[in-house]
């Protein structure tokens, strides 16, 4: 038997986000990308209302696709769309498109969040920028979820007196990030 021809079809795989607490659900949007992050949550010991406390000064992580290829870098940077307001940033590794986001909902629900892990988040995109060659892999994002977290919580020790001010702690963490675009943009 000889095969004369094959009919090839291209089917976009649906991105199915994990279950999340009700307050982290993203309405009227469609997930278009999930990536796994490995990196650090970075803290500095600073004066606080009660003395001194660990204060988050940003993440530093690399995000990978399902084939373990680097696709995004995650860090803190100035959002040009908000006159330089510092925001968590995700920049695509290939087309350099970027988004800046702010947390709008958080959950430490023990049915979802592992003990000692940073909370799960829903973040609203506050700014987006295409790459220099009009790269747009992230530019259409409207919301991001941080889910499936492990580690990353501020240390329990090392920031208890004024002599600790300025001390830094880079705490390893892992998480999945789910990127959403408005449903009208996705169809």
C-alpha cells in the first residue's frame, strides 16, 4: 500500500489554566500561555512601623515552556506607561515584548497554596510594549496569574534589629504564570 498524500492540519493547542480560588479567576479573558518560573523573590531588611521587616524588592526568574526552553525573563523594572512606576515585569526572550503588572487579588488559601510558599496572585497588566521588530508575544496580555507556588516567602530570621537594615535575602521560588488576553482580542 502506498500513501499518495497526507492532509496536514494545524490545530492550536488550547491553554487550560489550573483551578484557582474564586477571587483569582479571570473573567472575559482567554489564557494563551503558561510558563514555569524558577528564580528568587528578593527581600531587603528595612525600617517598618514596628521596627524592621523584610520588604520585597522584586523577583528575578526565568520562565520556561513545556519543553524546558527559556521563553521569558521576570524582574522588577520601571513601567514607561506609568511614568516609571516600578512594577513586576515579564519580557519575552525571543521578541522582547514586555508587560508590567500590579497585583489586584491575592490568595493564601491552604487548599491551593503550599505551606511556606508565596501567595497565588491575579495581576492586571498596567503597561505593555512590543519588541523593537514589532514583537507582540506578550503585548496583548491583560491579566497574569501566579499559581502553583513553592518557596519564596520572606525569611523568618535575619531582620530583627536596626543593625540588620540593608541586609538582603534572595529566596528561591518556583511558580507557574498564566497569561490571559481579553476574549475579544483572542478570537
